[in-house]
C-alpha cells in the first residue's frame, strides 16, 4: 500500500474560496470503524455531525497508524449529504481483509463542495451529544443494483417499525418518499432518469443509507 503523499495531504486539506462553508471539526466525532468482508470488503465508519451545517457529498478517507491509505483510496463520495445532527454509517472501499482488535489511524472527513476538511485520530473520545444510530445488525440493501424498472429495498430486523424511505437524486433533490412497515419494499423507478441516486431509511431517530444506480 502506498502512503499518502505530501502533495495529496496538502490538496486534501485545502479550504476553498470565501463562498465555501467551513465546518467546525470539534463538533464531529468518529464513533466506530468496523469492517464488512461479505462481498467487496468495506469499512463502516460511523460519524456524528454535531455541527449546524449539512455536509455536502461527504468524503471519508481512513489511514492506518503508518500513514497508509486503507479506506477510500480514490477519495470518492457515496452519499449526497450528512445532515446536521445526524449519525451516519459511511461505507467505503478498503484494501484490508481484517481490522484487528485495536485499530488505530486517522479519519479524514471532507465536504465535497467546499473541501473544508477535518482529521480525527482514531479511536477518539466524543464530547458532543450523539443521536442514536442503527445498530450494525440492521442493514439497508437494494437489489438489483443497477436497477431499471423496480428496486427492492431490504431492511433487516425492522420488527414491524414504521420506516420512511426517501430517494434523492445526485443533486440532493427528493424524488420519492415511501412509508412502510415491511422488511422488503418494491419501489417503481421507471420514471427516474438514468444516474446515481441515494436512498435513506429513517426509523424514529435512526438512519441508514445506501446508493442506487438507475440504468434503463
């Protein structure tokens, strides 16, 4: 694994023009990092946004204690926004096959529009109030993905709770809302244009999210 170069580190931490919002890093907390080795290996990075600002197209990058980039080497975003006050599990690709019992490293968290960036030594102690996040034995998956006519939203361990499913386009605009009590919900997407969409599932004050590709 290649280490983050000085040039990359500097460019990643640039704060853009005066129009850009600047996030207050002390208002954020990385609650946990776990690894999912089912299918494509991913890191699950749980971040609380205690700021008053929404984070646009959040980019999460993880390095290990040696400075090697082990999560999201391509610095991609996988969710359109993390709202103020929300706790979100960010799923990012990883080069790791296991995480070990005492992983240490650094989490970089960047607003994808303003490029305002925070870095957090992990593990960290949180001093901000944190909303509850869906436990890791819950999950939100979609299939098929890419999808053309209908997509199945699968929510495990819902236990007959009311859930609101929202679909947002790549510009953050809400295009569909569905309320259900079912673990499996079929959604008609024939009216959606080709592209990338983001699905959120809200159960009380808990939230899950995932990405959907529509291709007719």
